[in-house]
């Protein structure tokens, strides 16, 4: 199997006052190159913690995280739940910051940022600041920033949960289109079962307190997925029974 | 950085700019009128003012660099937990108590005055920047890590913008204390030039001393109106989400 990232017995505990709390316990799994993988679970299941461990943001944990040999830190991007745009930079500069950090030539920065501005319909807002944009537009900038470096792995931490349902649906369509065209590996966290079914190739269901891997469910529904189909509802019921046994 | 830098809109309208320009002229008008009333040479008075302002400007410049480097070095990590209480004690140190020793060591010189001004001005700037960067959004730091900003780029493109509101706020407080310390230090050190020297010279002349204090207040007001208040507004907009 063409594994791009693998977790082996990953456990994360943290101190809450005087007691030790286990956020995630003994998580082992492998994610394949080009896969759309979703961690699904309720609050307290440690899904964001796993994402932070995999992306390198969380450095203190037990167990191992292995990246494929050709993947390094520069091949990783992250889409934050609350956008995490820098308010002192314009939309253009926010999108290009990853390339600037990699000391990409100015021509490449212009080309890539221009590509992302066009792709997300942001060209008119290139000189705007994040505070001048709606939530949906801000997250478009957040996703554009993540894509501008052409990453091999994109982590998405409940990237649509701060948006209204219409904007979230539109952004999910955009993400699926980009994913199907360029096939980066996308590893996402969600607490919404329909969202996970719509997007994922495989869904890792996590239980709460501590977060344990209950089951990995392969999603074989054909794309584009019909949300009102019998199969969609059946998978939704199955996942629901796993999340709340 | 790429094509579009942050726009600095300090003066929202032309009227604002013109009004500020007139405020800037106020100290000079005051200086001429005051010199006429007190029968003093405008040039002498102006040189006293320049000497004092130069000392404060040099001290402020050095204090800003030291405060910024210190705050950025100690805003997190294990070293911070040890260093910050030490800095807290140091800022409470009664600096004027050491002024006679400093004067003995360095004489009645600019060095002594500037050194004491640095010690006075630095702490509000240091602690203001420190609290600013410590309270920065965790998401911003994580996104800086994810995009791979390191070294000088990290300082220039990330830490510097985040620290600007603290720098401006600290500067306003620090310079407020600096003006106070400036005149006092110049009087104690007994410099041959500067506002301290002027106030010392006319200590027995209440009208001239009162007008001098009023003039100093006009100057401080003008600098605040011209520079600090617009910069404060701008710095708050800088981090507005």
C-alpha cells in the first residue's frame, strides 16, 4: 500500500490541574497517498488532537508518526477552523505567505497566488484585508493559502464549522473539485456525519474520553454522492451507531 | 514580501492632516511669543529645547530596540518564567537613587542623562510589547509554524506586526515618564544645556517657569496629536480581525 502517513500507538495525555487527562489513546492507522480521510467524532474524542499531532503542531505525545520518505514539512498545509488569517496582511499576502517563507521567486509567488485568487473568485479582493471579508471568503483565503504551496498533505480542522450551511456546502464542492483534479492527500476532522460521507474515502470513527479509534469505515458510495439516496442514509445510520453506541 | 503592503492611513481626511499641521506649529509659535514676553533670545531657548529633545530621542531609540529584543526573547519558554520576575523587580528599582553615583562615574554628561532616560523609558515599552505578544492568537502562531516562517522572516513578517500595538502603547506611556525624568535628570545632573538647565536658571522666576512648563505641555500635546494618537489608532486597526 502507498502509505503517505502512518500513526503507530499514538497516545496523548495532558495535565488538567492535578489530574492527567488522556486525549487520545493508542491510535494506529495508515493513510494512503491521494486519499480523502476524515476523522469523525463528537467533542472530546480527540480528533483535533490527532490532526495536530499528525501535522507536527503538537510535539509532545507517545507513539510514532511516520511520513513517507519523500514528504517533508514543506509539503504539509493546514486549514484552520477559525481561518487563522493574519489581519495585517492583505488577501494576496496571506495567500502567498507560505511561498515567501520558502523563499520562492517573486514570479512564482505571483503565478501561484494569481492561480488561487482566480480559483476561489478572490481576485477582486486581493488588496482587501481579512476584516473586510465575510466568513466564507475568509475561509476561501485560508484554503487558498493552504493550496498555494502545492502541498502533498492538507490537514483540515473542522474547516467548515464556522460557516453557514450554504457557504459550507459551496466550499465542500470547491474542495472536492480541487481534490479530484490534483489529488493531494486530505486529512480532515469533522463532527458532522453527512459532511464526512460526502467527502471521505475512509472515515475513522472516534469514541470519547479518551479518544479511541472505534472503527475505520470505507466509503464506497459513488461520487458525486447523492445526499438523499438510500445508501447515503444507510451509511449515515451505520456511522451514527458507531459514534454513539 | 509580495506586491501589497499594509496601507498606512494615519490621517483619515485632509482636514485632519491640515489641523494636525497647525497643531505641529503651536510649539514654535509659543516659543517665539514666550521668548518675546520673557525677553529671552529665541535661538538660546530653541537650543535648550533641541538639546533636551535630542537626549530623549536617543534614549527612546535605544530603549525601543532593547525592549523589543528583550520582550521577543522572553515572551515564552522556560527562561521567561525565571527572567520575568527579575525584570519586574528591576523596573521597580528607584533609579534616581543611583543618579549621584552615575554622575560621579560619567560626570555631568549626556551619557548620564541618556542612560537614566533609557532606564525610565524602557520598562513600559518592554512590558507592553511583552503582554501584546503573549496574548497573540495561538492560531496565528500555529499558522506561522505551518507556513514555515523561520529566523529573520519570522521576526519581520510575523513578530514585528504583532508587537506593534504594544510598542506604540508602551512608547506613549514610556515617553510620558521620559519627559518627566528628562527635566528632573537634567536638573540633578546639572547639565549645561537643556530644559533642566533652563528651569534651574529661572527657578526664582515664577512667571517664566510657569510659561516654560506650559510650553513643554504644548510641545508634548503636539507630538501626541501629530504622531502617537494616529499611530495608536493605526496599530489597533492593524490587528483588527
